[in-house]
C-alpha cells in the first residue's frame, strides 16, 4: 500500500504545483495603450506645474474565467475616456488601479477561482483646451 500512496501523493503535489504555476503566470492581464485612445493622454505631467482641470474617478469591473486564463469581460479605457472628454480636451495624470475588493475575493473563493472579478479604477484630470494668446 505504501508505494501506491506515495505515488498518489507525488501526483497530487505535482498537480498542485502545476496549478499554482499556471495561476502565477496567467494573472488577468490587460494592455492599455495611449496611442489608440483617440485623445491626447499623458500618464504623468512634467516636473513643472501640475495640470489644472476637473478630476475624475471611475471604477469598472472586469471578469476573468478559469483562474484568470480567459477574459469574460474587460473594462474599456476608450469608453471611459469617451464619456469624459469632448472637443480639444486632454487627459493628464492618467492612473489605472487594478485591485480585488472584498466582494471580488468572495466571488473568487466561492467559485474556487473559476470566476475572478477585478475592479479597475481609472483616475485622471480633464484639462480644458489651451486657448492661444490674443495677438
């Protein structure tokens, strides 16, 4: 009995390591590219004066399946910014925070990781268009 039990324990340990390794590499990834937004966007302002304008904070939820291997739904940065800017406005100091809230963690635990919600918070400053000085 001992050889079969020992082999079963090794198989279980190997499967656990494989599952942990898969979860570590897959990790619910998204790509944000400022070149495709259709608006003038700066991730951070220069060392001089900070941009003046209206701040915004918008939180959206992304849902991933199978421990983060597949995306069921992802928040769209383009849609978030389209609802914030008009005309020649710019977005400055864009910050994107991804986190798991308590409700996200509860859903992940209850589904054993098959459903993994993540909260994405988009923050920034809407800078009005620059008016050229009168000559």
